[in-house]
């Protein structure tokens, strides 16, 4: 009887270890291929103070609903349309980055428009796992923008959209810091990415969709 119990415990332990290993493999696959199924169309445009309203309306925001950072000379406006999503809960987070530097530097999100209406920008500490998983997002850690005196300069770079099977989100971004050099070529200068956050707030994967 004792031998049978020991054998049963040992077998159960093996099953648990195997299950944990399988989950780890599945999770690693999700990090690398989680966004493969998503079909995405992206449009990126540059706007000045004078052209901002026309650009954001053309890319999906209703007239006279978008507000911009008043002192920014240039705004990056992004529209992402997606389909074939396997997700029906949680959210997609849209981010834009300056691809002229390595790793790409996050832009500050000033606002957006999704299926639920107007939305602002945000950032959660759980999202910092992205900096560990993707080399091209290595600059997305908040600690990278905190100086030795504890002065925090990290922008809020993400704009949310509900993770439906298909949808659209429009967002507008700007460079931050002193004396930014204007963008001149969107495809060469700017990186756009989506990442998926499940209903429990855990980041599941990221997908580079432009640049």
C-alpha cells in the first residue's frame, strides 16, 4: 500500500512538472506568435497645428472632438484597422515610437478614438514586461526615464481599444522633451505596435504593425 501511495505521488509530481513545462512552452509561443492571426491595416500621417483637425478627421475621429498638446509643432496621427482577432475580451493597446533611435523611443499619446468613443492615454506597470520580451521595445520601461534624483519623465504612450474580433482605433502622438527633431518620412521614422492585454490585465503579446 505504501509503495502504491509513493508511486501515485511520484506520478502526480511528474504530471504537474510536465504540465508546468507545457504551459511555459505555450506561453513562449504566445509571446512570439500571439499576434500572427491578426490582419492589420495601418495609416500614419503627420500633422501641423494648422492641419491637425483635418488629418484626425480623415483618419477616423469625428469633427471637433480631438484635442492636441497646444505647444507641439507636429503631431503623429495613426489609424489602425484590424480583423481576424481571436480575442473578445480585454483590450488592444496602440503605441507609436520614434524609430530613428535604437531601441525606438516611445511617443507621448495625447488622445484617441475607438469603438466606445473618445479615449485618453495610459500606461500600466504590468506593461513593462514588454521591455523584457521584445528588443525593439526595450525602451518602454518606466525606469529608463527616471533620473538618479527620482525625476520621472516617462510619457503615457498607449491608447486603448476594446479587443473585438474586428475594429478601428485612431490615436495622436507627439515627441516629448526639449527641441525634438521633426519627422519627415513616416515609414522610415515611425514604428507602430499593438499589444494585447487580457481581461485580467496581463499582457499576452505584442505585434509590430508599421515601420
